[in-house]
C-alpha cells in the first residue's frame, strides 16, 4: 500500500506511537516509513531494501509476506472470521491448535490458555498463580519476584514485572506485591567471579528475596530464559537449574517468559530446553504465529493445570479474541512451516554456528566489551573501556549510533539501551544475508568509533 501525504500528516498529528518520543513524531521526525516486507527484507517509502536483522521485534521468525500464510489466513477468515471460546464453546481451528501444541511441547507444558499479546499472557499467568494458591488454601502466596532488566510487557501488572527502570515512573509503577532481584548480568554484577560461580550467586539473590518477603507470601518467580529487550542478558549454565531448586525448596511457582525464546530462537523449540530446566508455567507469544496475527498463550504444567482444569468454579478471566480462529489457524500454519522446513534445526545446526563465528570475529573490535546471547539471538555490549567495563556517559546513544550507521549499509539492528546492540535475524536468513549483516555491523561499529574519536 502506498502512503498518501494526507495519511502521513494524520499519523504525524494524531497517532501516539508506542515507545516513541511523541514530540519527535509531531515534528515529522520518523525514523523509518516501511511500506512492504518480504523474506528478510523491509522496503521503505524511498524504495530502500534493508535486511531486518531483528525479525521485527524478535517475532517474524519465518520471514515476511509468505504466500501460504496469506492463503491460510484468508481461508480462515472466509470460514470462521470470529468465534469466542467462552462458555464451554470451541471450534475446529482452536481445537486443532491445542492438539498441535500438546504434541509439540515438552511434558511440563500440558494446559493452554490463550490471549493476544505477551503482556496479556503475563498478566494471565499471575492471575492463574493467585487462583492456584487460593485453591491450595494458601491465598497469602501472592507476591511475585521478577528481575532487573526484565521485559514482561506493558500492562499495569506486566509492566510492574518488567525491570527496566524507565518503564515505571510515568505510571507510578511497580504496583504492590512485585519486587525485583539482580539480573544475571555478569558484565555489571559479576566481574570478580567465573561463570559457574556467578550463576549461583545471581540465583542466590532469589533465595535472599524469598526469605526477605517470607516464603509463605511468595507465589511465583518470573524470568525470561534469556532476557531479550533487557540488553540480551544471558545467564551462565549454572543459573536456571539453581533457580529451579530454590523455587522447589520454598514452594514457589517458576514462570518462564518464553515470549522471545519460544519456537526456536535458541535453536531449541523452547528456551527451557536450551538452558536445562522446566518451568511450572510458560508464557508464549511472538514466535507462536511469527506475528502474522496477535496470538499468545499461557501453558501450565500438570501440577498447576490439573488443579485449575478440574476445578468446578467458573474461571472469571478471558479476552474477546482468546484463541481467535484466525489466530489459531495462523499459529498452526506457522508451526507447520517451522516443522516442514526444519527451521528450528536450521537455527541449531547451521545458522547459529555461523552467527557465533561471525560474532566472535567482532570481539576484538575496540568498542565491543562482551557478546551475550544464545542460538540466533545476541547482544553486543559496547564499552568505553574494556578493562574497567565502563559505560558511555548517560545519553550518549552509542548503540543508536551503531544502529544508524549499520542501517546506512542496509541492515536493521536494534539499539537496546545499556550500550547494547541487539541481533535476532529471521530463521530463513541465507548465508549471504548473514554475511551482509555482519559486514554492515562492522561498518556501523567502525563509523561509530570514528565519530567518537572526532
Ligand atoms: N515478554 C517478553 C520476553 C517480551 O520480549 C515481550 C515483548 O517484547 C513481552 C513479554 C510483551 O509482549 P507484547 O508486546 O506482545 O505485549
């Protein structure tokens, strides 16, 4: 679709964009105006084709504009454009998605509740935690522990779980009943320890917080297996198994927010398989439908799921579009594409090894302090001084500078803040496109370095 002048003017004046500076939009300072996307490419209003090395927002894993997705969505719209799964109702699309997910997911993912976004799914997860503990006769177990640097969404509750400090003051958050512990971010918190010991120390922060709040009051701990938006903080191998042990010790439910890591990003279907632990509750979104339609899910293990799904009371929770038939058809087709094309295995066996080989080659760059991540997701920690691990002065926008110069060479990477540049290419990225991503990124780093020197 072509953008008309009048529509652009209306957008500039009347559209409050998420995670944007409203005043910049009012002045017409758009960063990019994208008209089309196909495969790994975005095509902007000036006809420039850029490789999207972040898969939109870490979601378009199968690539843009696929014909078979368009056909599936059109067929579902023609057949059943809407149907609520409220009041003991179902339909072929919703039921088929549940059957597919049940077959695909590991043993600890048994019972599914659907929503439309990661934020809604995280809110739902916490509501189900509260209900679960009430049914267990422990209604006081309502407190939830999250982490600094976490991103769990933007609703009042999910934004409270989010641990990125700038997300709180405008809205008087976090709400009561949520606290945050340190992130397993060794660049900042672990200079004195080796990986193994640092993972244990970072997990110890959970036990300390449970004891501070009182185990009888703590209902759940929530974490992303690998933090994505939060500077791509990635814990060492010792972290998650220790977190699981601590949750078990104090009877605290473990929630894995797999909104980004679910459906292959790490080279395993789920981040829990990559990091070696099993959550009680798993939250899925983004990659479940590759964002062709808004779909998210909360998945319960047997312990929680059997308790809730056999309860005789009505569940007073749901969304108009929970398990929307078109969304279900979209997710089903997306999963089928991942399976038929072996895309998760492609990430694990082919793309991720090449990706990390090329990342390693950047380690020597004067601006690169550390490279974090897993599978086909990584964050480059930029630093003013590798030895002291120092950050650039507040507001220097070094990561945005690198992203801008990288884009000059036709590749979109993400400035994540905390002097970190993020990469999450689609699973269909070719070898040649991967090489283009890294040559553009090196250019971006070199140009940013040059501008610092002048
Ligand atoms: N959880 C994680 C790990 C995310 O990365 C995000 C979004 O980026 C969310 C939750 C929130 O999802 P949504 O933007 O669909 O509400």
